[in-house]
C-alpha cells in the first residue's frame, strides 16, 4: 500500500474520541512507579475523570480498585479510546485488536519508532497501515499524551505530583512532552488551559488535524503550538488562514538551522521545513511566531484576557526609566510607538507630582519625595489608561511588601477591571520573590496578564496588535 497516498485520501474523523472519551482502555504495565499505567489511572481518578477505565494486562487482577482485564476482548463493553504503553514491536497487533473491539482512537505512548532508526520507521509505517485497515486514528507514537480540562481527562503517564489543571481558554499543542503536566507546572499558569496535546512523531494525526478540531472547540479561544516540521504544507496554509480568522494561533518553530533540523529528525523522526518557507507561511496564514519555548505558555495570556488593540499608540507607566527605554525600542519591532499624553491628562498628573505628566510616566522620583506616594497610584494609573491617546499600556510594578504598596496596586487594578477596551500587560519585580509571585497570582485572578520579562510584555502587546491586523484582513509585516 502507498502509505502517504492512503494518508492523503483518508477521511478526517472527529477527534472527540481523543478528548471526550466516555471510556478508555489502558494497555501496559501497572507496576507502581513514576511512569506507566498505574500513574495514568491515578492521574485520571485524581483529576476527576468520570468515564469508564479498563486496564488491560494478563499479569494483573486489580489496580487502584479497578478490575484488570487480560485482553481487550475480555472487556465486552464500549471503549472509545485506547492508550498503549508496551514494547514497540507488539503495537501493530494490539492496534488490530483495538479495531476488532470497536475502538476508534489510540494514543501510542510507546517509543522506539521513527525517532529511533530505520527499523523503527518501518515499524511505524506498519503500525499506521494496520490502523488504517481497521479504521483507527492515532496520536503518536512517542508522545506524553493529551489533556482535556473540561472533563478531568488527564491520562498523564508520568508522575507530575498534581492532577487537576485549571480550566481556561488556552490550548497548547506540540511535538514534545515538554508541554505536558509532568514537565510544566500548570497551576502557575493563571488563565488555565482547555486542551493539551503532544503529537509525538505525528505518524497519523498532525498539526492540521488538531487545528481543525480546536477551530470548532468552544472551550478554546487561543491556540499555542510548538512544531518541528509541517507534513502537509498546502493543507496547513489553508487551515491556518481559516483558523486565524476566528482565533489567534501562536507558533514556536524549531529546526531553523541545519543542526536543529538534524536534531529534530532524531527527536520525532520529522523532516524540518526550510525556515524561510515557514516564515512566509506564517505571514500568509496569519500565524503569530514566537521564538522562545517559554512563550508558548506566557504570550497567549494576552489573548485569553485582554481586548485587541485599536491602534499602535503605547503608554508606559513605570518606576524605573531604564525599563521604559528598553520597552520603547522593543515596541518599535512590532509597530508600537510611544504616545503623548493628552493635555488634560498631562496637566492632571503634573498637579499630583511635577514631571509625571509626560510619557513614559515615571513615578520613581515621586516615591522618594511624596509621603504615602502609592496611595495616589490608583488615580494615576486610571488616568493614563483612560487617556484617548493610549491604545495599549505597559505597566511596571515594584512589588515591595513594605507598607501599603501592594494593596494600592490591587486597588488600582480593581478600579480598571472591565472599564476599558484596551490591552494592559504588566511586569513585576522586587526584592521578595514570594511577594512578586503572590501579587502576580492576585492580578491574574482578576484577569490581568503578568509576564516574566518586560520584553515578553511588549512582545505580547505587539502580537496582539499584529493579530488585530490579521482579523481586519490587513495581514502583518
């Protein structure tokens, strides 16, 4: 069989069996440890998954209070999805058994396929051909799996130390398990996630399939992806044009260099696409490109919580002039221009403290000169946010727990909440890491994104501006 032709001709199935299964079969070892079927079951039960769980292994009778079945055929009940963690050589035969028992989707956690060597690549082809013969779709192999926070479906095969993940509008997909719960501490992501999917080797389901699923997913409003390769170039371009007209898609693409492309081939068996071609695809498809892996989790927060900019005029409120200079330079890369305050706002701020009525608004000098200066902060921040000349605002906070500084920050953000259709990005710094973290969590609970670096704040605002152009059909430069 011509495998690639078969893949191209295969009708795309509904992916609900992967993310919304009413029942799951788990094929593998159930020995206690940091990896395996035991961990998957513990994770599902602890996360609140309410569906049926069928452990499959002839060497066990019971695991975590659940009956273990010797073979799939012994279950004799409907099974929507199978998760496979066995020796790679045995996977094709298990897939055939899955087909015989009505299973429509399989997540192959097992490795030892195309990422390993030529023999592994041949075995991967055999696995996919078997799946197509019995009408099954595959995520993987060599994957850390998937998550759906809306139904507690978290079959994480690695011990993460936590199980429940906050629901939110951000979907994160990748060709690496580094996005899965055992690698990233999701409780720190203030806005929560909708779906997580490690595509692994992409032997069957690929980035186009997951994009098409998330396009219609009501729980998802922004998509963040890490890719090492593109399998169906023309389909990917058509898909991204359609999806980005509805919701933003942010992408980190590895393999920019020759050495990176070689490494990507050894990681997931993928062939990296030429970076210049990918860059052109981003422009045509309306994709928002990221550079750093951490940005996969951070930058989407601006889209999850803030309105899109109506223009490129950037306001800055800060307690340090140096960061403001950096922000102006960084903003220029994305078409953001430092604005001028309106005469009314400038006069009002100068009356509070001379010199603050200009952009950037630097309240640093006022802190040392005015008693209880931070009690004036809510009024000042609100005035800048309200100014008709400000389209986006970058705000710098000195998170010092002394006195009433932090409580005045909270008052200021409470005053802003829900009042302005302008995006606000915040960066915190200070002498106490606990105070910084606590303030970040409080602000994000209120719906205001906080970023780890000032440069990330500006990038987030700049990409929000870029996406506003995509939505308007202008494209981006």
